[in-house]
C-alpha cells in the first residue's frame, strides 16, 4: 500500500480525481476487509455513485 499515495497524487495532477479515488479503494480493499469484515445484517450506508464537484 506504500505506493497508493504516490498514485493518488499522479492521478490528481492529471486532473483525474475520480480515477485516483477508485484506484486507491481497489488497492486498499483487502486491508479494509481484514479489519472491517462484512457481517450478517450489514447495510449499504453509502451511495453507489461517486459525485465529485471541482
């Protein structure tokens, strides 16, 4: 995960913030799953669509 911040900065410099966030989430998903596993009865509290206003 050490390279995640570097990739985020690169995408932001290229004016691709949505790509930056999506790639960072893809790279960190396993770490989140390890500490925040899906449990019975979990609900999706976040919207499925990412809106970014710049």
